[in-house]
């Protein structure tokens, strides 16, 4: 019988003393007394446990190589939108981002877009590849069945138009999900 791994204890913010809580330290002592990850955790308002909030802050800082890179990033801003937004990263032959375009705004929990509308910018700009990104205002990045179906349709349309859909990323306050990594909508 394999050894069972005990559940990892996660400190909840409310269990910390007031002097250890990032929000209260910010209020009482100012931003200089907090790490960049703690400041990001406050801004992102992720969950109720300190480890997940700090972990997300640290991952963002690492991914964007610090606050300067994060400040130049376009998609962390998407997690704060009140409605779903589908954006298309137009890529050149070296998969470098040429342009980002918003192709559709939905409501608080859905995006309905025709493949032609979504990919027309790539065709017009003569881009060989794209990455789709959309947000979930609910905070949960888990792809819905509609997200998977839309991905499948756009991948197939892209094949006909000679535009490769490299990924579809769902972003939310509680993280992000790559549909390609999870093999959702991209076939086998």
C-alpha cells in the first residue's frame, strides 16, 4: 500500500494575528513593509488562505520577471473585468505577439462568437498563428463545456484558414487554465 500523503495545512488569513495580515500591515505600516507578492495578493483578492494568495503573487512576479514586466502585461487586467472578454493574440512566424485585439465582449458568464469573427483579424493581418484568451469574472478559471466547444470550432476553422490556434487560455482571479495543456478542444 503506498504511503499516504497527509493533507497540507493552509493558513487562513483570518487565523493570522492582525499584525501578520497583509491588508492590516498595509493599512498600519504602509506598502514599504510588505513584499511585492503580499501587495499583489491584496490586489488580486485571491481566496481566504495566505499561501494561495502569496503563491499566486509569487508566480505572477516570476512569470513576468518582476513588477516592471507585470506592469507591461496586458492580461492580468482581464481578471478584474465584470463581463467575459475574448482577446486574440496575433503571432508572427516566430510566435512573437504582433498585436492583441478584443474580438468579443460577452455577459457575466458567457461568450458566443462565430469562428469567422474571432479569426478575421488573424487573416486580415496575415498571421500564421494565434492564442485565444478570455476571462471568467466568477474567479474560477475552469473551462466550461461552451469554452471547450468554442475552442474545438476555432481550431477547426483555423485549419481551414491556415491559422494555427496554439492555445486557449482562461484567466480568472484564482489562476488560469490552458485548454491545450489539458487537451480540451484540441483533439488528440
